[in-house]
C-alpha cells in the first residue's frame, strides 16, 4: 500500500540514517556551486545554480513557487549536497523576488504565467540528462504541479518526484495534473499542509499504485518547499527535511 501519514512516523527509522550530521551548517555552507545559463526551446535564457555533491547518488532539479526564484533553495541545496544529492535550481520565467532576484523573469521583461514556465523546466531536464545521473524532479507550489505532466510526457531517466503543495492551478484544464499523475510510474512524495489536503489529495489518489509513494502532511508545515526553510518554518523545517531525506534515500538505494 502507499504511505499516507500526518507525522513522519513511517520514515522515522530511515530518517535516523538520513539526518544531517552535527556540523551540517558548516559542511553545507562549503558545498560547491556554480551559476549556469540554459537555453529554453523558445530561445529564453534560463538562469540557474548547480550545487554538486562529492559523490552524487542522483541529480535533483529544483523548481520554485510563484513569485520566487532559485534562491528558494539557497539553504536547501547545500543540505541536499551534504546528503549526497547534486542539484540544479533554476529561475523560471514565472517568478519574482520572494527570496532573491529572479534573473530569468527580469531578463524577460514582462510577467509570465505559470504554464509559460514549462519550457524552462524542460530545459533543465534536457541538461540533466547529459550529466549521466538518475534524475529527481522537485517542485514547489505551481511548479510542483507542472512536474507531473513533465514526467508523464518525458520520463527518460527520472526515478522519483517530490511535489510540495501541488494543486490544479491552471484554469485551462482543471483535471490536467490528475490526468498526468495517473501516468507517472516512479515513486512520488506529495507534501502539503493539512489545510491544503483538498488540493493535494486528489492528485495523490490519481497516482498508479506504487508502494513507495508517500503522502506527507507534516505536523508543522508551510506552503511549498518553504516547509524546509528554518526562517519560514522554524518549528518544523529540520524534522521535515529528515523525512524528505529518508524518502530520497529509499528511492536512490533501490536503484
């Protein structure tokens, strides 16, 4: 059966092995990173930051929420690198300055809607495939919904999805994400607050029956990937990160 839980109980034993070490902040701060510029299929330059693990188990593509940027992952990507996961965080053209300057949106010079960001996600996926590592898609809010159609239509090399606060956010088709989720055949973690269950639960229910799927409703959570940021979620960020790392450890060790 798929895992559905309100507290990170099922992952507790795995999380013990996935916890950051006592010097996590020091090690994380030293994780090497570099700026990258990708080119989307429509010619738009997509700005990103690549953070490399010493011995990567996989490559995680980090997509931000509305009004945000790659800096949403400024504290998350180093934690992932310490745990053995390289990552690429990008500035989608639909975003803003919630955590820092969104270079892609700034260069575009106009406001873009959520669906216009799809070529940016695809550019990141195309780049990731050249790195010869298993690929994990990670989305926050609107991008956590967009990773489902991306994985459904272009699954090569993708081994898992992490979706933080997904929903049917797109007026053009209010069934689009559930329809895509039904075609995703890799392990999926869907995380959201208890108040967001009406948005996230139907998407989780649409997934094929995969024993590794997890519906994570943290005791202390906030919207999107911010649930893992201590400044936004001081009561739950560390505990939630341990559960996320446990899921990542399970899906990568199975490969």
